[in-house]
C-alpha cells in the first residue's frame, strides 16, 4: 500500500513540475529597449479585453496615445500581452498611463512583455530622460502629428518555456484524489 502512495506522490510532483512556466528576461538599458522595440510611446489604458485574435489567448489592451518616440502609431493603438507574468505577460491597469515598448511578430502585430522596459509613466523617469523629445505628439486629442518617427530594429529578448496551461494543476488533482482515497480506506477499515 505504501508503494502506491509513494508512486502517486511522485506522479503528482512530476506532472506539476513538467508543466511549469517561467519568464526569463535579459535586463535592458533604455538605449537597448529603444533599439529593440518596434514602437515606443506613452498611452493611457482605455480597455482591457481577452485576446481572441490568436490561439495563444492573453489580453488585448487599447491605449489612447499621447506621445511617440518610435513606430507609426495612431492616436489609439491595441497591444497584446500574455495572460500571466509567468508567461512574460505585462499587467496593465485601466486608466493608468504607461511608457510602452512594443514588439511586433507574425502572431501579434504589437505585443508587450515583462522583458521590455514598459512601465508606468510615474516610474519611467530614467527612460523619459533618455528618450528626450518625442518624434510624434498628439495635440489635445486632435490626432495631428508633429513629426515622423525613426526606423526600428527588432531583437528578441524574452522567452517563456512552452507548456499547456490547462494541465498545470493536474498534479494537485492526482495528489488530492490519492489522499482522499487513502483517508476513506482507513475510515472504512
């Protein structure tokens, strides 16, 4: 009987750790963040919705843009991020203003991750000092630009280990069922 308990605990721990995810990032300087991003801008979060455009899910964030340092950005832009910080997803809050460093790839036209230098404007003094005067600015919501942006160079700097999130709790379920079964056997016997 004890071998069964040991086997089930081992199986549960293997199932749990085999599905774990971890975000691993290279720390960037403001210069590296600017050169590796497709777009850099300040925007206020107006909506947060589930991302249904790709099979990867996550969150789609709509931002009202006020200043742009890099990229061809309109007055309103949508970016996507993973649904959790374990998968390098960045947590946005509706109504807050962010300095956003967005990447671009085939799956997501504009994506943001924990690995970028994206931050609340209130916490981005070092970046704002480095960036200087924006290349584009929207005047009081009129949508007019003051000038054109610079060309971008993209570099990947974030990775998340693969694994289906829906199976992450499988180990705990197996462990719970094994414990319940053993407890019931002791009560009945």
